[in-house]
């Protein structure tokens, strides 16, 4: 029998459509959700957002899907995340993902692996849940520019018009 405890997750308060840089703190493969069996297993990622309290993390859940999302025809969430960590185009193909080693292949032939300390930039919005709480929904993932090139022109400014919804 599995032991379950209350969720003590402590998320930071983030502003809609503001680009945030984040560091991958931890990641693991979650169990299948009994309430939503069609979701399958998910990769769960904990990110620390630059400039927020040390004990607060943003938790992301990404189904192990590497194609395009039905309805929107946009790249699957895991595909976008993996490409951002590898500094590849967000719509670039992921040729494989190993759910034991967290290694993956990129369209250009490179191989990469999720690692603690990896950095990513994200943009999202706060969404109201049915229970009245809010959830920060990431709508864009992109690579973090190297420090030497980290100027506003190199990183780019993200506006509401850039977000596809």
C-alpha cells in the first residue's frame, strides 16, 4: 500500500506575461494519475525562479508526449521544455526520450540529458482553478541567453501579443 501525504508544495507568486529565468532544482517520473488514466505518466520538474524566495519552487507536469498537441497543433509541453533546456528551437523534433536516464535526442543529432542546475526562461499566466486557487500556466519556454549575450536585444522582450492564445 502506498502512503500519501498532503501536498506541502510552496509556489512563488508570479506575474502574467513577464519573462522569468529559472533553474531546474529537481525532476522525476511521476506515477499514472488514477483520476486521469489517459494522461499516462508524467515528468515532474521543480524550478526555482530567479529573484524569488529560496524555499519556493514552480512545479511543472509534462506528459511523455513528443509530438504536437491535439487541437492547437503546437509542440507538446515536454518537447518544448526539452528543446529550451538544450537551446534548440521549441518546435524542433525530439527523436527519443529515455524515462529512466532522462536522456533525449534532438532533431539536429545532438543528445542531451535533464540535469539539475540547467536553466530556462519561461512566460506564463495565472489561471483560476475550479477550487478557487490559482495556478501559474507556462505558455512559452525558451533557452536562457549566455551571460555575455544577455542583453534586452539578445533575450528579447515578450509581450501578450507573442503568446499564442
